[in-house]
C-alpha cells in the first residue's frame, strides 16, 4: 500500500496518485449515497480499492475512477470513444475501439433504428459511439445514442483526419479547464474535433492546412502543457501565425499522415 496515502482520509485522495491496494472510499460512511465506479476501482465488501496505478478522479456527484495513460484502452460504461468498423454481421457491427477485444454495435442501437432502416457502414468507417456495456468476460457493447435515446453527437464521422494518442492525453484534451492549445486555436481557426477516451482524435476543417495544424497541435499539446502551460499557449499562437520553421516541424512530424 502507498505509505503516503494509506493514512489519509479517502476524500483527500482525489487528484492524488494511488496504487493497487489503496483504499479510497469507506462505504459505511457514505450511507444513502449512490456511488458510480469507473476504470481502475473495485468494491471489496464495504470499501472501494484501487486496481491500477494512476490519479484518483471525481466527477460530481459521486463518480470515481483512476486516470492513467495507456496505449491499450480498457472499456468503461459511459465512455465516449472513436471506433472503426471492421466487419458487418446480421445483428451487429464489429468495431475496433483499441480494446483487448472487438466491440459489438447492434444494428438497432441508433435513433429510430428498426429492421427496415438498418444503417450501412463499410469496413473502415469511423464512428463516434458510447460504451453501454463493459465486462471482462464479454465483448464491450456500443451505442450511437445518448441515455435519452437520441443520436446527439454520435454517429459516423465523415472526411477529416484521425490520429491516435494515449488514453491519458485524450482525457487531458477533454478535461476542464479546456486544453489551452485547442482553446487558442479555436479563437483563430474554424474546425471540428471529436476526442475519444480510447486515445483517438478526429479533426475536420474546410481547408487541409487547418486540419494539419489542429492535428499537429492536438497531438503534441498535452505533452507540452504537462510540462509548461505557458509554452503550450505560445505554441498555439505560433500555430495561428505559421512561419517556415513551424511548417518544417509540421511536415516532419513522424505521426502525421498528410491526406
């Protein structure tokens, strides 16, 4: 058990580093409260303990999870992710979400979905979806609807460019306050972005140069802002007013594929 955190009250562990075996919540002291557990936590009788190292996070009212950075995504219910269709079956689409196993997307998991209007997706189609079932003993299940049964922002992502990063960087891009680089870019450039908690990011804009700049900054911004937020903001301003040095950096980025 982490010696630094083992004697601390559970509420003080939020936003602090925890390791497997740490007890983060005592349910006997939280009577009549509904607790939602996310990735990295499990219930042991009347306590909630940690299963993987990372930072304990809390979203109000009472959802707890351990935030860590991985290349391989571990599905969690209510996560929003970017998936790639790899096969089509009569009842399901098989979707790659960077998890240990492929996920199922039922053909009826769309707003107004019926057997008469089943969507047709080709192999390689990129989808923005929500995880509705996640269990170690079965394939994850996805949906293209929110909790009210509406399509909302879910569905096919057309055109644009998709790049991959770690799950930790994806959470940073989605975090609050807004990632400073994306905030600065949004004041100068017009673009669409969809960030999946599984480490995939999709960007679309009216011009190829805007897509390139946004993809480049989204890919590197979290790395930079973790070290020095002021450098991150300076880089964003530079992106909005590119010069020869900046374009050379973009063109030589090893993870950037130009369309």
